[in-house]
């Protein structure tokens, strides 16, 4: 295992041997001036996020809101660059939160790299409290459409997205985990929710077989048809007569956020609105 990790480290310039959480660091996005750093005091921690707010978000019509979470070892800047929801949907308020140092067995036992709690109750729910604080502030300061709030996340951030579906599912209109699976202990509390799952068939960090099981679980929860319909390149839509849809974006790559996926996520989010 160690030799495999070292080899991957030399090949990629970053540690990517995690079975769940690894993600490379990245430079700040080219349009960083459109993103402003916001801070929150949550317990004893100062929490940070990059936030994009349309010019007229304090007036006029209500705006959708998207949260996008990076993976273990990642940065808010990485999410802003790779998801770039503020580019694909400029009318939306976009939040790219920053995780805290989080211990992960084998790859980061001392917790030197940033990440998110892995299940409800982990890390004393520090990241759930952070989400609650962000949402409270944004609802108070901007005209947010509470029926159009969305979450997306990559790797460890995708796991946290699934966690949010279980713990705060009543807040969201839809969610989009990328390269992640759902925790068994949290899934039992999850209610049907429109979901867009991105998975790489060659993912060596979060194996595709595990993600496939998660997608099957979610389709069953939502009461979706067993046979899906083609909904664009690499996309399959599973409809439900009584519940929300599930769309899968299954690409031939690995653990990355693949090109084209953020645009398809935005397209999916635009079609979903939480019922009163």
C-alpha cells in the first residue's frame, strides 16, 4: 500500500491513494475577483468560504443558492475552479466552503489536511453547524429562494453532500455528489430527494462498484424506474411516478470532476424546486 501511495505521489504531485477522500490542491480561479471571502464564528473555530453574489441579490427577484464542497486535502478555490457554478449559472448565489483539518486513517492520521465530517455525529457535527450558520446568514442578508437551495460536493465533499441529504434534506431542492458513496448509518434517515450522481468507471479511490450500489439505493428510495433513459452524453435519467428523479453521469475517467459535469449539474438543478 505504501509503495502504491509513493508511486501515485510521484506521478501526480499529490497524495491520491485515499480510499475515499484525496483531492489535489489547485490554484485560485481566474475570476477570483468575483468571489469574496466570508467568515463565520462557529464554536471555537473561524470558518471560511468563498462566496459569489450576483449584483442584485439584495433586491429584485429571489435567487437560487448552491453550496459546493471540496474533497479531503482540497481547497475552496479548487471547488470554485472545477465546479464553477457561478460561471455556469451567474444568477445564483454560490458558496464554496473551506473544510478544517480532518484526520483520516492511513493517509492523514494526524489530520493535517482539510476535510469534512464523515457521518452525523462525527467531529461533534462541526460541519453541520457550519452549514447551518452559512445558511442562516445568507437567508438574512440576501433574497434567497428557499425552494431552490442545492448542494454538490467532490469525494469527501460528496460524502458530506450525502450527509446533508440525510441531516438537512428538508432544506434542499436537489443534490449532486461526485465520486462518493452514502454512509449506511446516514442513509436510513434520508428522504427522497432529486439527485444527480457523477461517477468514474475507472475511479481507483472511491471504487465504481461502491458508487453503483449507492446509486441503486437512491433510485430504490425515490421509487425510480429500473430502466433509465438517455439524457445526454454519459447521462441516464431514472424517472419516478411518485417520487423525485435520479440522474447518473457515468464517465470513463477516474476520481476527478470531469469536464461537462458541472454544466449538466446546473441543468439538472434548474429543473428542480423544493415543494412547500
